[in-house]
C-alpha cells in the first residue's frame, strides 16, 4: 500500500492550523527526505488522540477518591434497584402505572356504560315506580359514573398517596 506523505506546511494547512502550531503538537515525521520532514495522517491522528488521552488522565487526578467511591456506590445501588424492579416485573409482582391507567380507563368506561342502562332496566322491571325514584337512581348513577370516569385523572395522586402511606 502506498503511503501518502505531506510536508509540514501542507499538513498544517490540511489541519487548518499554522505551521508554528503544528510544530508545537510535536508530531513525529513519518519520513525525512534531506532537510524536509514528511508526515502521514495516521501519525497526526495518533498524536492528537494521545494528547487528548493525556489531558483526560491528568484531569482524572483532580477527582477526589472519596467522591469517586460515593459515585460508584450510588451507581451500584441504582443498578441493583433496577435489577430488582426487573425481577419483580418478571415475577408479575409489579405493574407499570401507565399500564394500570390504561386498564382502569378501559374498565371504568365499560362500567359507565353499564351504569347508564340501570335506570331504564329498573323502570322496565317496575313500571309502577314513581318517576322521582327513577330520577334519584339516575342522579346516584351519574355520580358513580362521573367518579369512575375521573379515575384516570386521579391515578397520579392516588399513586403518590399510596407511596406516602407505604414508605412509613
């Protein structure tokens, strides 16, 4: 494979820097032809990567060992908690709140539909029943239906209350 080499001036221009800045990088030439130093892109990239790694290593020394240990412990705990939650999900011991919200919304819609039919059913079975009694039944059913329909909105507050009561 042919090696493509550039002189210092061309390589510096290729890197969008001046020749002086390129000299400060300290890139080792790939080849010398007389007094002219020739560079390949791989050497320049290796130099820049090494330089960045050196900066990272030097910067890492500024990190407090105690702080690093605390962060590792925190990360380990978070990973353990995540794994435990995953295990509980696999054992069907916990269910996602969004899933429960979906189920409850679906079920409460079906309950509301059934509740709507109760006054007519009662009136058919009891034709002599006073219309005020039917209105009273309708009002009670409307309250229950509205309560059931609002359940999906109440779920976040109920979850918070549940967690507050169980955290004691």
